[in-house]
């Protein structure tokens, strides 16, 4: 708690108020009367303070924004940037870092794969006291690729990490269009509470939606190729539109 006060500049009594208000994730408790706080707590506290100072939101208003209760405050792009930090933890985006060496014990190719995925822009590597570091969310991507390796998606079968490049391009294109559409509909037309509630539900829901669409298309194309012997036509991916400003 003392470290959390130092990192955020917020005293512990105020931090406890934020916990009681349900604005901070529960800490990890390895033992009784012991609580470990992470980077997600630092970001959430700073995000709350920014919303209070820049957007003049009260704690009840911030809580309402995350719970989906209606409000009259009109949202702007500056407030969305702070709400993102609060919503990200609720949809499973975890930004704490761990040493890449810890993954190498379970996945021998973790370092090589991490370097390859970093070159593609799939993940980001950072330097720490224990060597290369990786965010918890990026570690999940690396673990997924390691599981694919274990069933034959490896260099010996013609599946080097470089084949994942098209995932990066496709995700950037889809995300750019999703973000553009969302901001066009939200900015100046919707309350902060409604926008936050939409994001909290929409992000994981759209992942599921898009995943099912991909699965249906994949199985259909595999079926057509193996049944009819026809080639699979790959459409050229349109270039993601750039947002001005």
C-alpha cells in the first residue's frame, strides 16, 4: 500500500474509498492480511483521478459509467481515453509484466518465438532487471502459439511464426473500422455511462462474434477445397483507413 501511495500520489484512505466504491480490481492475496497490488491498480487509480480532474466526474458518476446506469453527461474523446483504462481490466486486458525467462521453463522456444512475434508487431518486448519482459496479455498470445507448436504448427511442417503476419494486418483493419464507427456514433451523442457499458459488453462479444464468423468461413472453405478440388480464393485485404488528428 505504501508503494501504491508513492506511485500514484494518492493517500491510502482515498485508495480504500476507491476500493469500497468498486472502482479498483481486488488485489492478489497470497496470505492472510497480505495484499499485492499491481500495475493495473496504479493505472486504475490514475484513471479515476484524471476523470475527476479533467472530466469533473464524481465517484458515483464513474461507477455509473462502468455499471451502465444512464446519465446526462455528454462524452468526449478526452474522457474516452480515461475510461479505456477502467474498461480494459474488466474485459481481460492485463498489462502487468513478467520475465520472459519464466515462460522459457515451460516453453523452450519462448524466447525465439517472442522475438519473432515482436518483429511482426504481434507482441511487445521490454527490458527489465531480469532480462526481456512481456505483458501478461502478450504472454497469453505467446502461450497460444506454443500450444499450436505442440500439435505440429512448426517450422518442420512449414509453419514458422512469420505466417502470423496476416493476423496483424487483419486485426488492424477490423479494429480501425470498429474504432472509427464507435467514435463517430458516441462522441457528443451519448452519456459516459452508456458508452462505457457498451464497450464493456461489446469488446468480448465482438471477439466471440468475429471468431464464430471466421470458424464458419474456414470450415466452409476447407470443405469446398477438399470436396471439389477448387482453389481457395484469397481476397486482398483493404488498407485500414487512417484517422485524422
